[in-house]
């Protein structure tokens, strides 16, 4: 998976989310795509920027990646 692929997926998850769920979707993105993010080796800030979000949302992606060790998607 490329940076562009991850950016597109995150963009869709964030902007198509229900009201009040946008940040939760960033966390969910981190959980679902943690392995791809790790394998790609790019910064979380770069993924957020590619998705059209502020780079500071990279922190929220990191939280999701860390949570992926403990949770799974329903």
C-alpha cells in the first residue's frame, strides 16, 4: 500500500463520517491499517497531510496504531 492509498482511505473515513465521529474514524483507521502503516514506514503526519488533514492529526493516527495491539474491529 502506498502513502497515496492510505491518504485516500483516511480522507474518505474522516470526511464521510457521521457528525461527531471524525476523530474516532482516525483512531479506527490507525487500528485497521496499523500493519500497512508500519510496513510503509512513513510518518503519521505525512499520512494526515496526504489525507487533507492537519499534520497534528498524525498523533491521533498513532493512537490508533498503538491500540491495534489490544483491540480488533467489530
